[in-house]
């Protein structure tokens, strides 16, 4: 009888501390997993306006073991307009990127990073 896999996958998540999303139309991150797994990556912009948060595009996919994948979470037109306006006014804009990975046995691992967005 095979042993049960109760260990969640080991997630490697890297982002830049400061990113320029208006030039690249999104924020970038790099994922790695120690075993084959599926991922869900999403994020929210915090514009410091009455608690309103704007969602980044969500990405779903599969990772091979020990292979890094570079992702771009895109911005909608509304998000680009709001972000451009906030940066022009000198506001501090941050985004939190959240990644959830699940291995073939269903074990879940989560990770998140906070980034500062600049013009």
C-alpha cells in the first residue's frame, strides 16, 4: 500500500519589491513548486481610497516539478485609469499578490507578497 502524501507542496514565490505596472500593463511574479501542482494567482490594488480595492486579473495553470514560471497579472482599463490617477496625485499604491498551489493529492499551500507600485 503506498504511503499517503500529507505534506503540502513547497511554494517558491518571487516578485520585485517595486514594479512599474503602467509600462507593462500588469505586475510580474515568478512561481516554482517542488512537485507537480496546479496554481491560482490573483491580486488586489490598494489605492488608499475609502478602502476600495481593485482586482488584478486571475491566472490559473499547472506547474511542473522544479520549473519556474513567470506570470503577469494584468490590469483592466478601469484599474489602469485609477492607478494612473492615484500615482499622478502622489498616492502610495501597493498591491498584494496571492498564490495558492495544490498538489495532485489535494494538499494546499499558500503564499503572498506585498509590492509597491511606482510610475
